[in-house]
C-alpha cells in the first residue's frame, strides 16, 4: 500500500486527523496525477478550499487540462459561482476527452439561468459528438420534460428503453414516460408504463399517478382498483379520496362514493372540497339534510367558497326556503365575498318573499351582468310584468326574442305589450 493509499484509508476509516496529516506530508512530493487524486478526494470529503488550492497549483502548469478545469468548475458551482464555472467550462477544447462532459455540465448551468435555448444547443452538440451515449439521451429527455416539450422527451425515453435501460441514475424511465404521456393527454398509452414502473418498485406516488391517469382516461374500474390499493397501503394519502369517489360516481356507485368521501373527511377534516363533493353526492342520493350540512361545513372552512354558497342557495330554492337563500348570501357578503350570481339569487328570493323593491334593485343590477342569458331574462321579464312595468318588460322580452326568434310565447307577450 502506497503512502497515498494509506492516507486515504485512514480518512475513510474515521482516522481523519491522522489521514489528513499524512496527505499534507506527501502532497509536496506527489506527482501531478497523485495531486489530482488528492484534490478529488478532498472535494468528495467536503474540504473544498484544500481541494481548490491543489487544483489552482496544477492549473499553473497545465492551464488547458480539461479534467482540472472540469473539477474546478464543479467546485465553483458548489460555491454558487456559476459565472466563473461557465467561463472555465467554455475554455475546454473540443478535442479534449472531457469535452462532452463539459457540454453536459454547461447545459445544466445554462438551464439553471433560464437560458433554455443555449442549454438545448449544448445538449444537441454533445448528442452529435456521441450519438449513442445513453447519458446524453437521458439529459435531453430530462431537459425536454422540464420545459414541457413532452413529445421530444418521449422519443428520448423510448430510445433509452430500447437500449434496455429500465432506469437511469436512479430514475425509473417507465415512470417518466408515463408522466410525459399523461401530460400529452395520452392516458391509455401511459397505463402500461405505470404497470412496469410499479413492478420495478411499489411507490405510492407512482400508484396515485397511475390511478389518476386511469380516471382521466375514463378507465374507471382500473382507477377504483388502484385508488383502493393505495388506500390499503396508506389510508392517510389524502388526495386519493376525492378522486376515488369521482371514479365511483362515474360508475353510478353513489353509495360507495358517499362512503369514501366520508372516510376522506375523517382523514382530512379541513378539506373544503371533500365537504363540497359530499354535499353533491348526498343530493344525488336524496339526502338533503346531509347535503345542507356538508355545504355549510365547506363554507365554514372558507367563507368565500362561491361554489358552495351558490349550491346551498340552489338547494334552498328547491325547498322554497327563500329567507335562507337571503341569509346565506348576506352572510357571504358580510365576509366581503361577492359573485354576480348573488344579485340574481337575491332578486328571486326577495321576489318570492314579496320584498319587491329589493327584488327590483337586484334584478336591475343583475341585468347588466346577465342580459345575454335566456334564463335570467325570463325571470326578470315576468317579474316586470307582474310589477306592471310594461316598458321595461318590453325591452327585456325584445332581448329574449333576439336570443330565441322562434318563440311563439315571447312573440305573444310582446304583441300584448304593444296593444
């Protein structure tokens, strides 16, 4: 064993001080190759300044040596000095054996700076020099994935898989390919790759992505199977419950959807979307009391949850609870929340409770917001007729006729208004 090997052995066996002392003794007489090895080791042990001192010393004698420039650039990157690192890497000659490696590192640095076109150019240059090098294909695949050019990423991941590269640098290529295909909306094509990825390693995030891809691709039974598999492995994986309930709903398994969403709430009681969805399923099952309670819980969690507020008002309308509609919307307004539909709902609710002045005020405000919507114009027009405001009613029904020129009923009303 050489003195250098002995020093390295000391350090790697936790006799750090003894090893470093020996290194400092032998580096004075060490050959350039040995000094480079010492610098690499010091860098790997986190002794960056010591490593940099040796590299700078070597660069005085070998200023164009690619390996030295590359190692110094890596150290500078660790010290957040990317600009100087780029300068060094650009100094590496194209005939240097380390040149392609420098291109890959430059590509990473330029991408970190947001210079994606320059980064791509460096990668493609490396690809041209070494067209069959897997590390370059992987770099290109990851680059295109990161900037959202999924079709290009797919071709490079496929290329790696054809080279029998199931994984690369600890990355499962089937999982990456499935991710790209999902981003392109090719959910059916993604499913076999999720299968392969899960065969290689059962990973819960990949299992969730698989189930979600099946749901988006309308393979609801597969989605149900995979979400349930995930639920058994990790019942605290909160994101699964809403999507599993939706998969059940698509299969008309409403009781199962209701049960799952209730389970989800027990796991994640501050998730307003779970309460909202529970309310919707409860309505489909005819459970109006449970639906009302669920919508109120969602609003309690977020007083500005407009969808829940409007849906609760819709439920109250169906139950002819018009005062409850008014209270619901006024409470939201008291929290400085607002939606244009509030005006329409308040107008109808005040009309039903015979508070006609308030109804008219809200109808007039809503008219500017919904004057191109048939349903609103009908509500407003008939209200104006009941209130005897014939000229305003004529204006509204003329707008209705523009939207529905074939309506005999509207034509008759306008004929009567003209008399």
